[in-house]
C-alpha cells in the first residue's frame, strides 16, 4: 500500500533475508552502481513530504534530472556480477543472524531488517514493502518512472481498475473526485486508519465520509508492526477502536497490511492469528491480508490457515496489460502504484478485485444465478443487508418453501448467500445457502411425506409434470371424494403445494395441488359431510370405533338388524370402502359401518324392507300415511277399517324407531303406511284373533266348518249337520278375503271349528 506524497518510492537496499525467501523468483537485479550512489545521496539530501492534489515546478525539475541520469546509466551498462555476488553474500550473513529465536512476548526488531523502505526489483516487475508512515524517508516518484509505466485512468489494454487504497498522503479528496473515480470503474476505496499502536491517519474520517457519499464501498487498513502476540493484540485493539470512532459498520473489511521485514519470521502466523481473534472479539469479523507476492509465498504466512480468498497481493509489472491476470489465486491484485486520474495530481495504488470483496463488500461480487432452492433448515436468519443487523424473516417460518435465486454472493466468511425472490419477483432477502437445497426447477425439491388426502374438488388436473406443467395424468372429477396416499410433495415456488399421489395398489396417479384436496388424519380419508339414512340389512357386521387402524369396536349389526340410522358423515377409505358414521334418532353415535353392509334410504323412513305378512287393524283413529319421509300426505284412517285384515308387502323401519307397514287390500290396492303399533300381526291371511263372546244359530246349510282358515287346507265338517243348532262364539277372524270367521264351541266347550259368519244368525 502506498504511503507517498506524489506517488514516489525510493529504492532501498534489499536485505538478505528477502532475497533468500524469494529464491527462484529473483532474476537479474538491474541496479546500476551509479544509480545506487545517486539513491544514497538522494536519501540523505531529499525531504519531499507530498500532499494530495499538490505539485511543484521544483519537484518536477528534480524528478526530471534524476530520470535523465537513470536513463543514461541504464543505456550504457548492465549490473555487474560483482554487485550480485556481494548482495548474495550479504543475504547469507543476514539469513544466519535472522535465525536467532526471539521471545514472542517481547517487542524486538529482527537483526535481518535494514531500512523500513525495502522495495524489491526484478526483470519485469517489482514488489513494494516497508512503506511506514511512522518512519518516513525521502522518496521520489521519478526514480520509478523509467522502469514502470505510468497508467492513466481509461487507458486501453490495462488490467481492470476496481479499487484504490489511500492514506494521509492522499490528503483531502472531495466527493466530486470520488465520483469521478466511479466513472472510470472504481467502486471501492481502502482507507488507512492506523499504524502500529499509536499512529492515526488524520484524514481518515473525511476520506471515509466523502467516499461513502460518492457511493464507493469503503474498507479500512492497518499498517502492522507487531512481532509478538501481545503487540499484535494491542495493535488490533487500536485498529478496532479507531474503526469504532469513525463509525464503520462491523461488516467492514479490515485489512492487515503486512510489509515490514521485521515481521517476516516464524511468529508471523501465530501473531496474526492473535490479531485476527482480537479484531473479531471487537465485532469485526471480516479480516483481510495485504502483502507483496514474496511475503505471500514465503512460508511464514500460512496461506492455508488464513485463506487465499482473503489475501490481497501486490506485484507491479513494469508494463501492465489487460491480458495479465497475475495473482488470481488470491482475492485481489495490486498491480500499480502509478495510476493517475484526470484532474487529480497524485497517483494512486490501483488493484484488480477478483472476488469483489473490496469493491462490493465482504459479501463479494454479485454473481448472476438462475435457480430454485427449497428451505431445508430451520433457525437461519434471512438478512436484509450484509451488515447482518436486520432480518426480513427466519427460515423457521418459511421452512420447506421454495424460492427463486436470481443471484448469489460468495462471502469472505466462507458462506454463499442466495438472493431470494418469490414467484412474483418480490425480493425476500439474503440467505446462507447452507439452509437450502437446490431444486431442478420451480417445483422445488421432493419432500418425503406419508399422509392421506381425499379429493374434494371436481374438475382439477392431476399433473404428470409440475416443472413446466407440460403433461397431465388425469382429472379429479373421475376421482372425486376418493382417498389417496401422498408419499411425497413439492412446495412450488408459486406457493402451491403439490402432493404426489398413489392409490391403494401403489400406482402413481400424478401431482395434485393440495388446495384441491382435504388432508386426512389417517387411511380413512377426510370426513365428508353427509345427510342420509340407511337401514342395516346384514347381520354379523362390525360397527367400528376407529377406521384408521380398526383398533376399536362399537357394536354389531345383528343387534341392530333392519334398524334405520342417520348418516351425518362418511369416509372414503384408502382401501376403497366407504364408511358411514351412524347416529340414532336421539343423536347418539353408533359407530362406523362399511356402506356395503347397509341399504341407503331416500329419507328417515329407512330402506324398503320386503315383507309378506298379514295384519289386522286393531286400533281406531290411526293415520294411514301416503308419505312417511316427511309425513306430508295422508291416505286414510283406521277407524272405518277397524279390525280389517290387510296384507303387508313391505315395511320401513323408520329412524324414529317406529315400523311402518305398507298395506294392501285383497284387491291389491295400496291403502297406505301404518305404524305397526296400530295393527296386530297375523300368522296368515285369516288375520288376527279377535276375542268375542256371543251366541249364534246356524241358519244355512252346506257351509264348510274349517279347521284352518289360513290356507283352507283342512275341514272339520258341514253346517248341514249343525243346522238350527246354537253355538257359542269365543273369538273371530276378519279374514283378508273380507269374510269374518267365527270360532264356535258347543255347550260343552268343545271346539267345533271356524265358520263363515254368513252362515249364522
């Protein structure tokens, strides 16, 4: 990171330790002995603290003079081998002294470190390091210009310009100038806050405010010096305290600038771990690491521990081009310190952002996506921003629902965050991908289910495909009120739930929108309201108290044979059977009965029950009904038909409990329905026995005296033999034929037989 006034760097003598680390990375060193002398003199004599947007003719003249000398020297000679050998020898000496162990809790300077400015040069690039604000040295930008291209914003064939980093040397930068940077594609600014545990960038607050106002993403960096665990913690606390003072969000990327040579030893990784842990304890959970290429590959800094995706690496090609994608294994690449923006005097460090962290934030760059996911984990927050301080929902509330992912972010915390949208294009928030499962389409993922549903709406499609709804399997009209097993379901992005239905033979019937079905608590299916009457017409059948598992019984049809009950509801069982829920005339529930064991009735009278019997009307004033469903019409009264016998061809066992006979006379004429309580059943066509006590005289001859008047199959005698004799009548039958038959006895009480009353007086 540059800490320069007018963007200049002074070439320091490369310490031996750095040469040893770089090994094969070093190529031919292009230092000229003449240049070294010039640099030494310049270091002693020059004092050029520069400020943002400030230049001078005097500085320009000095730079021009030095540049001419540099060009002249480089054109006439190459670096001598003796200089290289001398430098390598120095490297070995420094390497040996640097191996001395140092107490990790002591502040100390490594013996291998020379000056704070120790930039490393190679054949086609150089590596910046040791550019502290706390120990400034004289610098001159023209010392670099004859070897490294100056780059102007907007130039073609240059690497991407995503973000810059700034410090106190950049002084005040107006909102307008920050906005100007945006027009050249710059989206982020990394502002130096602190150095060591005592230095603060005096322009930091203004730089943060103006960059933010211009719409640039602001990150922060700390120039590190720590060499022990305690100093690392102290510097981290200092860095965090300034970030708090400048009101930076806790989600801000906090960069640790590692470029001091004294830090490059075996303690670097554990010390940096302490720094990071301390920073996180203060709520700043997005650390990043800046260093040059040689430091990143030195082995002292654990890339595997801290992660390449969290590293920002500096390496400056002398001629940077668009084709270069250097250090793309890391998060970002700082590719020049000589980047000029029209209208701003001083140059900037410029970087390419591979991950998008430093131009967009810790969430990284928006990555376009076109996929669907189903929420499969609870207790995850759905965030409204990447400060993680506001939520839109919780996955517990939208568990198993499906959303469209239009984009995603690979956050530097290691998580991928999906940007969720509903079916109407409404944004729902950011969610950690861990809480989701990717789906093959808008239907969502297959969700195991084991339930039963009954189809309660007609005319609805059963789909063979619910991704594009391109094929159909059937229609609910044909399957109305049938019960199926749902072995799985899809929570479609539309918000609809689609059940995958199977019949009782295991045949798949298709996908059905759950809104078109009613869920059941078991295999019995859903309760279906019913209002009908049935008569139990089979004996020995169970009335169940439970038809899910058939685990309890309520009774048996034998005891209730031919009784009529009201059906207030029914279940169309998964097995295919229909079970009625029966109630008696007092509203008492009697149990569930398989409908096949009952006969449906058109009303509360019950089902027609075939009958072939005879009854005699033995009560006056009883209504013969023309209708016993609603008792809305009458056929007559028993008074004029008193003691007449009728044939019962059928009956109804009314839900009220009453039995109603359907009566016919001897001419086959229907007489109506009579409550059985108004008649007496007979054993045959003779009718019922009617008790009588009177005397009769036989007045007609040739009438048969019968022993049987049901079928008239047996005779007792003839009235010719009984003519003019008197007999006692103890009872009589009003036969179905219309004739009255006396049961006569002689004076001794001997039964004579049955005689048609027409033969008597």
